[in-house]
C-alpha cells in the first residue's frame, strides 16, 4: 500500500511517499522553490515524489495529512486555553521578562551559514519593536494580563480562518493531482510518533509518546516537553535537539553497561527514571514551599508571591501532562498484547505504580501551594484593610478641623467668635470634643 504524506501547510511544507512502511521519497517544497520555510501546498515536492518513484496518482491509496478538520483544531485550541486558565486559577506569574531572558539564553546561536538567509540567526531574532513591546508588557502585571487575553482571543479568532485557508489550499492541490477522495486526516502528535518510527529504519519497534522535563529544568512551565520515542532492540530514537532529563538518565545507564531484555523492559526503566525525576522535582518544590511558609510565618508577606504562583503553574502543568501516562499503562496491562511477555508486564506494572505514586505526590504539593496562596491572600487583604482603616480614621478625624479652618479662613464679616477674647480657645475645645466623639463612634463600631 502506497501512502502519500503531506505535512501541515503553515510552514516547511513537504511531501513523502511510503510503501508498506518503507520510505520511498521525502523532500521539502523549499528544496524546489528555493523559498526558505515554504508555506502552502507542496506541488513540486509531490510531482518529484511521483516522478522519482515512478508512481501514478491512481496507485496511491491514502493521502495522510497531519491536521484534523478546522472545526476539530479550533475546538482543541479553545480547550487548551481553557485548561491553561484553570491551571492558574486566578494566580498569575508576571515574571515575563525573566522568563524571556532565560529562554533567550537557552537558544543556541548558529555560526554556520545557511543558504537563503542573510545571517544564520535571522529567523531566530525578533525585530527591535517586538523586543521593546515584550519588555514593556512583561514589566507591568496589568498590561501582561490584558496582552495575554488579547493574544488568546486573537488566536481563537484566527485558528478557524487559518485552518480553513490551509484546508482549501490542501483540497485544491489534491484535486489537481486527482487525489482528493483519498484524503485522510490524522492527529498531529500521532503523526510525530509515526515519523519517529518510520525514520528509525526498523521493521519492529515500540513507539511511545511521553512527557518529560528538560535536562536543565528550572521550574519554568515551558521546560515541560513532549518526546516521541522509537525503541528497537539496540537503539532508542528521539527526535529532540535538547536533552530530556529521563532520557538522559537512561542514556547514562546504558553507557554504564545496563542491559535490557526487550524494548518493553527499556520502556519500564524509562518510566522508573521519569518517576524518579518527578519525585526529585516534588522534593525541590516542597523545600521551596517550606521556605516560603517560614517567611510567611515571620510576616514577611512581600516574599515570593510571584514565585509561589509560578511554582503552582509548573506543578499543575506537570500533573496534567504526566497523570494520563500511568492510567494509559494500566489500561494496556488489563488486556496486554501478545508481544508483552509476563516478566515485562510485571516490570511495566511496577513502573506504572511508582509513576502513579509520584503523580499523586504532585497533587499533594499543589494542594499545599494552594493553601499557602490562600493564606497569603488573606494576610495581604488583612494588611490592606488595616491600611485603609488607618487612612479612613485620619480622614474622619481631620474633617472637623478642615471644615472649621475653611470657615474661619473666609475674609468676610460675621465670623463667629471673631471679636471674643477666648474665641480661639473655645473653637479648639469644640474641635477636640467633636474629634473625640467621632473617634469613639468609629472605634466602637469597629469593635462591634
């Protein structure tokens, strides 16, 4: 069976031809158009695929496209934004400038020239106007909030329009080759997993899509990444440029001489490494929460409010991304396929249990962070109310003095007690009595 694969048309459009799991041809449209990161239907790449493999359009049985329908992709984006809003639950980390600076430092600089670019880092650099805008918005919590909501609305608004444009372009291109009736749409991450397997060169391999954290994890929500793995008897293929912590630990274990009887055993070891990494993250998070609680008990309220919100965001993201993995493994183990031998099934069962326990620990830490946040908010509100009460009392007590000063300060005739010998003393006594009365009423109501 011959399958023609079309990549998403938003950028780097490409085409590949696969027959019975073997890659016959694969090329990007930019190789023919000489346009870097070519967007749109890859007409020339498809023509080259058919010509290089001597394939006629009617011989192709399926055209695979790595996006769902515009309606499904739009619903996915809306649900994703809804989950992000639920994660923060009213608490936001406004340290955008620090995160941008840290992300910028992590991006490697290219030194070798790239054909078609004026300098190697051209597509990696933001214009000066964008950099200035990001710094201004990141420095203001209010501007950051409204910019985030505006970007969310614009993304939700543009998603159906963009996907409809790409769908129209796709259908036009396939109609040109007479392949429109053979179009099949597939989920994007499933396509990544298939790419990991097909590029490995193995006939039999275990493909897994796992979530992990970067090797240099620094409690940044962007440091949680997805890896598509292809595991064969002697090779593990991961299409990641930056190392993930669990995969890096697995690599170190293999270099130290660790052996595995099967790909499933290797996957079980990788899951145990993931559980260990998660436990280490929970331990670090617990230490940070302990430190924040100590400062909170010492009434140092200004300490770490942004850090607490960032910590909760990262832990909730980890929990949301990693929690489905043990559940999926438990479902698999209830009716295991025939190629999983009993020993591998027991190893996978133990690894899933350890991973599930680590995920439950993150739930406990998230609840603890939530309680600390609520206590912090209560203390801040109490301090704010106390400050407002003091300001109100000062205003109320100074009100009689201000009224009398304004009254007696008028340069007109008939001012009371103007000619009386003890007029000033009488006015002062009256003001003191009125002020004491107002203070008694205000403080009495507060005690009630």
